[in-house]
C-alpha cells in the first residue's frame, strides 16, 4: 500500500481525530481513505450525469407539446387516472 503524508490545519486534524474518537473509524487513515473513496464515487456519478446531460443536449428537440408527451406516456404505460 502506498503511503501519503499530508499537512492540515489544527481544526481539520481535530475534526478527523474526533471522528475516530466517535468510533466511526479505526484511525485517521481509515477516515481519509473513506473520504477519498466517497469523492471517487461522487466524481463517477457526476461524470455519468454530465454524459446524460450531453446526450440530451445533442438529441433533437421533440416537436410534441408537453400535453402530448404526457398523453403518449400514459398510453404507452397504460396509466389510469392521471
């Protein structure tokens, strides 16, 4: 496993130490690893979301009105009482 040394202000160190003292993490290293993993997950989710937005922006404009879209969805999924 690679090793990394970081410097943080006292307030951040105290925060991390408190998280460990609360019993949520075994060590400050465990806490930092969890933060990095969460950041990785969030970056992946944001990349997926941005790709979906890009696909939507690149797609043609639907000529139907919003009411027509709703009627079509209701008909497609056989939704009752909308």
